[in-house]
C-alpha cells in the first residue's frame, strides 16, 4: 500500500514524472491499491482465526472489486506495451500520438469497460440459485468457488466468462505479445550494443510485471482446475492478488531513474 501510494504521490507532485508511461504506472498502482484493500484484510483475518464470515452481498462486492482491478490491470498492461512499442519503434510520432488527452481517454475507456463488464458478471452470479453448503475453501470470493455452490444451469455464465476472458485477458495478452515482437525486431536492428541495452531497459520493468502477472493468471484460469491441487491453486492466486501488488512499485521505482530522482528530491525537502 505504501509503495503504490508513494508512486501516485510522486507522480502528482513531481513535474519530471509527467510522462504517458508514468501516468499509466500510477493507474496500475491504483489497481494494486484497490486489489490489496479488497483481498488482504480478509486474507489476514482468515490466517489469524482459521476462517472468515462474510455475507453473500459482501462476497459479491469483493468479487466485483477483484474482477474490476484484475481486468483493469490486464487492459493497462496492454496499453503500456503499446506505449513502449511507439517509443521504440516509432519515436518520431510518439509525442503527437501519446498526448495527455489521448492517454486520459484510453484510461477512461479502460475503467468504463471493465466497470460495465464486472457489473454484468456479478448481476448474473447474484441471480443464480444457491443450494450447496455456504462454505468457500479459498481466501477470497473468486468466481469458480462461487459457481461451485450453485445448483442453477451455468451454461450462460460459462459462455459469458469465455467472452469476457477473451476480451479482457486473452486479447490484451495478444496485443502485448505482438508489441514485444515488433520491439524485439527493432532493438535487434540497432547497430550498437549500448543503444540496444538502452532501448531494452525502457521496457524491461514492464516485461517483468507482465510475465509475473500473466504467467500465474493463465495457469489458474486457462488450465483445467482438476490438474491443480486446491493448495496449489491458492498459492498461485496469492501471486497475482498479493505478491504482484507488492512487487509492482518495487520493480518500477528501482528500475526507473525518474522515480528515483523524484524520491531523492522529496527526501531532501523533508
């Protein structure tokens, strides 16, 4: 929480950080703050006392916040990969395309789309008929544990999940992969090793975050759950719900010279 809040504060008070990429990093930090606030308190209570009690409405709200933050992170990571693609592959047009208005519009569309999609999803889940024991063997209200408690026909829900999964997870992942293919081709054409290293360093932090986030997300949601033990599923879920929000600010601030300089200036002021 402190790391992600620090990134947001540094961006707001430091003029040297007012760039499109840093703007997207602050939005990613807001996603991580939202996710940590939603998941970690219940997780800590469960660890301390062995179980947590939550109303059905509270469970639905927790899943809504979780789905919103995770979906937004997927879209933001794809937007950030497009930003790196323009910066490396088409630098002469970067400033004209990635204007402040365009960046704000992209972020507004991202949040609006994911808010609407998550609302549709939780409305469908809320209207299901539940008849099984009301115990979820997990540390948060995820969609699969909720659906396992339902006696309703889940065909429509599964179809809906596939559509949303394609739009908000698979399609952004394809955009990221294609962006980095073009980035890699462009970097390899740079004659000097210094130039190649400098170009790669501008997107290395983003690449690390994408690998960590999408790697666990794909294993948990795209591979059959029968192939995973319940404990393994929980451990993998910890990575993208707790570990990723913890590591994101560390990865971006430690590898970002502008953030380090802004932090150094603020330390001198206080």
